[in-house]
């Protein structure tokens, strides 16, 4: 059990007590720190703000407040929060709505325990994690969003900070849909260095998450380069 995994604080939100308890137990037994659980949307928002998890494992179908609204509110409250949706629904509309609300990944409840644990680890470091077959759908949505007029932002101003050559290179690969691990292997740099470049780029461009970052890159044709 690594120190890095021990440090990952996770919160589980699901309205089915047996399922919620089973997921929390599996995470705890694998070395994650389960800091809170919740059974409805309003409770989830309240407890997440108090417990400050690194990763929120979130069901979409919640009483009191829908999962996408929970995700939107908590990501707005804390941009560093990673949200992994764990849902019974593989409907494309649900997946895209979750991504647009700020979710980092989307896993179906049919996934194995090992797949869930791996997904939480990868979500914690910022990798997009999607059930096979959904990643292409999400990248297609990024492209569609990029074709729409974006609200004016400081990133478009003439005086916007310039990215370094390596930051641009990393951004180009993010826009192509590569995970941080794949980018690290492609550029022969460490996973942490990739994370640092992405965080620096988000800061320079005054963007908040991967969705906005990919949209920015595609708008500028970086995914075609």
C-alpha cells in the first residue's frame, strides 16, 4: 500500500445504503481514506464541503438534488475536486451531462471492484476515466463544444500569458484525448510533471477544468497538429 494511495480522501454518494456501504468498504480496505458518505443530493453537497474529499464517487440518480447538480455545485465550490460518476446508466445523454457538469470520469456500476479502485486512483491524479466505448463519445462532445461560440475570457486577450513549448505540447496531447499516463510515456517525462504542466496551463489561461482546457485547445486547432 503506497503513501500516495493512503493520502487519497474519497467520499461515496449513493441512495442505496447496501451499495454505498459496499463501495465505501472496498475503498477503505484498499487503503483509501473514506472521509464521508451521503444518501441524497443535498446531504452530499453539505458533507462534501465539510469533508473536502479529493475524489467524489457519485451516483447520478439521487433524491433531493440530482447528481449532475451536486457535481456542478461542488466543482464550482472547489475546482480541485475530482468527480467520478458511478452510474447504472450508460445513456449517452447522461454521460455528456455529467461531463459538462464537471465530472472527470464516468464508470458503469457493472464495473468490477478492481476497475473501480483503479478508476478512483486515476481520477485522483486528474486522468479522465471512462467505461470502454464512452471515451470517444466524450471527445466528440468536446469537439462539438469547441465549435460553439465561447464566452469571452481573459485567455483570449492579446496580453494573455504565453505557454511554453512543453506546455503547448502537453495541451495538444490532452486535446487528442490521451491520458496523463499516455502523455508521460509519449514525452518520456514523469506523470507528476505532466500534472504540473496541466495545472500551470490552467492557471495561465484562467481555465478551471479539463473540459475547458480541451475546448480551448480544439478551438485553436491544437488537436489537429
